[in-house]
């Protein structure tokens, strides 16, 4: 998919906004409800990223713009070792772009589909790392609302990273959320009933963590709930079903899962201190875990993409507006029309204009550079002050 490599590294003005031309497109690796994902390389630094791109017109037509903007707003304020962090966001005439950490280990759904069953030690470390991420999100007043294997990516060493914040909720003054969103098999009981009085908080993410951990160990979920299941049927399942645990699992792991899969959110484990105080995790060095110094037992296969290869074929063969032909396509459109924007239905064009105006540009690299420059200036100023104080203290008053 990518263009020909040039031996000469391009130089971009560091004050210039990052845009599509700053990246080389290498290959497609995924797609979701909000867009597609490809691997890119930033031309000047040679750093590799994942680029998510969302067609503006489709987002407007599907009424998804608000969620895209909310995800951007949330991700611009986050940075954590166990999240997929945002580096850049920008737009062009056709698409909105989010450039994020590249995780080459694949998502946990992919590995489950390869019939991978994870050991207790692997799942124990996943739980610790995900708990650290959820604790961080809570400190930022965020409920993810879609914790599941599909949204947990592995890096090359096997550490987990939470992705996909497009249905995350921002909490306000610890008031509970009443809108329902998520993937049904992973949603907590309080997201279904009592009918008409639904309210929930951070505990729903910890229920989803428990469902995910169970699935990673057994290859299937503890409850027979599907995305197509009706809410009444799901409520019935929660009232009648009993979760079974294989006899081969340790009593400690079973006991921990019980704490996550507690139907009453008041009694459920739903904060980091809960599991840090749990005997099964008493041997965990949490500082080492936070700094990725605990080695995962499962390491993704290196030298290959841990994802479905059909994404590449779909992008090249089926996509009507493939990303790797964008530059030529937009140039041709400008030449043919004499302007950048194609003539659209008036109502649609109005929405597209609003998207362009309200889009939030972000550049973490630039923010870091500005922060470092400010720190250097403060250090220099502090040194000068100390030097001046030293000279003043050494003044000798003549009699």
C-alpha cells in the first residue's frame, strides 16, 4: 500500500500542523464501527504508529460525529502505559484522522479466535495491568463502558493496552450515568435493570474485566448472552443462571472472579485498592507492574501481524476511496472543480462545514516539546536566581 521509500528524510517545519502528507501509509490492519486502521510511518522521525481514519460524510450520515469528537476530547487528556495513547489528530476534506500508539501484538479477540487459552499467570498479570488502567481512568472521571477482548491490544512483549473510547462516558461530580451503551455480553446487570431507573458508575468496567478474564481462561463467556439478546432475556439470565468454574482453576482465581462478577455493584471489586488487598495478588510488585517490569508469560508471535489479513485485501480491492490513492484523488478533484469541496446536498454540506470548523487538532509531540522548553527555561532562570543569591551573600560590607 505504501509509496516508494525515499532515502532522503523530509524536513517539516516543527511549527507546522501535522497532516496526512507527514505519513507514509504501509498497510491496513483493521476496521471498526467508526472507521478503519492502518500502519503508518511518520516521514521525518521514522516512528511507526497506527492511524485510524473516519470518513466525514459517513459519520454525518450515521450521526456519529458527536461520538468521534467526544473520543478525541477524552483521548487528548489521557496518557498511561496501559492505554492506546493518542499522538496526533487532524483532518482533510474527506476524513478525520487519529494517530495512536502502534501495538503489534494483536487484540485479545484475535488470539481467542486462534484457539488460544491463556494461563492463570497470564490472566493474573492482565488483570493487574488492566486494573491500573481502570484506576487511572477513574482518576480522570472516565468510564470506558466497552471493556472486552476486542478492545484490549497487546504490545510485542505481551502487555495489555485499552483502546476504543468512542462510547466512554465522562462522569460529572460523581453523579451516576443513566444512558445505556456497551456490548451486551460484557455489560453489568445494573445496566439492564431496574427498568426505568437504570443508574451506574465505575463498577461496570470491573464487571466487564471479570467477564473478559473468565473468557480468556475458558474460551467462552460465563453467561449465555449475545449481542442480539433482548434486554428481558438478559435480565432473566442474570436472575436464574449460575456461573460455573472448572475444577482445574485455582481457588484463588475463582475467588477473585467472584469479586468481579458480583451482581450487586456495592459489593463488587471496583477499585485498585480492592485487588491490591486481595490475598491472591499480595505478591504483586505494583510499581514494577506499572513500569512494565513484570514479564508476561504469553508473548505474541514476532515477525508477523497478529490480525486478520483480509483487511489489506478489502482496502485495496473493495474500498471505493482507498487511502493510498487519496493524494491523487484530492488533487484531481481540486483540478476538476477549481475548489477543494465537492458540491454536496446543502444540508449535508452544512454539517460537513461544522465538522471542519469544530474538529480538535492535537499534537502530543509538539506539546511535549513545548513542555520541555518551558522546563529548560525554568531551570535556567532558577540557576540564575541561585547564582545571584550566592553573589549577594558573598558581599563584604566595608567598615
